[in-house]
């Protein structure tokens, strides 16, 4: 990912991510988006037909790093049964806010029974933040918090009580999701770099093995057709060789050598090449 400097902080190039707002009808999804994006609230209830998409730019700051992020916020139809519309909306999403109405317990149950299984059947695992909305209408703020805490424990996700009407914790929910998405992205990048680093080390070993085989077999021209055949037989991907693939290739190369060299020399070469593979952590 390209980066630039801004003062003393490193700024990532602009990241655009699609996120979903999921939950039953009338839990306040559209009102939360309106409060978050334009800081306004209306008591008028508007049914979202299909999916409504809203854009919001964010800046996340941490020590030594600034990340500019654009959320494409998909407000998904909350009426159950429209699975085709909902599933098409899920495609390509990188995170989700799960919204329920703290005054209607059935809407929190619906997250577990309908929305999460529905989402997970279509997408890969993604960062999720739970939002208990309409806390301004709750009979007991403490009771609402306890119910939220229980649901957070069950789902293993962060969560907030919010009110689109007063603005309480509306931004906090979206920012928590943004931070989770960036953290998830960084973790996947680190994992990919680790895989690439390991693959690079095995490439070096594969190169050693091939060169050694060519040396004992009279040069590249004579040996390379055999090398290609045996590496293919062992299932070695030359772009990302693995430990097991190279071990198998060493065995096959030794078998090919046995027709041209004495058994002791073949065994010595095989042992040397397996030793090179073992040097990779």
C-alpha cells in the first residue's frame, strides 16, 4: 500500500471500504446513518426499499500513523424474507454494524437467529460491532447495558448503547468498526508478508537444489528437462515452494539420479539437499 508523510505521521493512501448496517425494520439504521453523516435526526420513519448507500470520510489517528478511510455505508432492507436483495447487498462488504432496538428484545434475538447466520452464509468472517439503539427510550439504562453486555459476550464482538435522537455513541460505533477494519487489514497484510517471506526462503533452497542437481548431472541443458518433470511430479509451485513439496522433489530427483550415479553418491546428495530444507525455520 502506498504511503505518504504528513508532518510527523505516516498517512496511508485513501482506503475505501463497504460496510453494512443490518437489523430488523424500525431499529433506527437509517436514523443512525443520518446522524453520523449529517448530524441530523428526524422522528419520521422511512422504510428503506432495497438498499440505500451513503458515503462518509473518516480519519483515524494513532501514534506515528494516520489512516484516511471512506465508508460506503449500505443501509440494507430490514424486512426478513428478502434474502435475494439482502444477499446481493452483502457482497464485497468488509465490516458490519448490527443494530437492534433496546426497547424490543425480539430485535436483538433476530441478530443471532437471522442476520448473523444470513451474513456468514454469504461472506467471509469480517469485523462486526454491535449497537443497541434507542437507549433514550429504555425503561432502564442499566438493564439495557446488561443486555448489551450479555449479547457482546455471546457474539464475541464490541458493542455500544446509542441514540440516533441524542447522538449518543453514534460516532463511537462507526469509529470502532473503522478501527477494527484497519486492524483486520493490517493483520492480513502481515500474515501475507510472513507467507511471502517463508516462500522466498524456500525459493532460495529450491534454487540450491536445482543448481546442485544440474552440476552432478552434467549441466543445465541435460538436467533441466529432468528437473521440470520431477518438480511437476512433486507438485512444487516454483513461485511459492513449500517444505513438503521440496522434500518430495528431492526424493524424485534422487530416483532420477540413481540411473546415472552410484547409490552412495546419490544418497549423499539427497542428504545434503534435505539438510538445506531443514535450515528454513
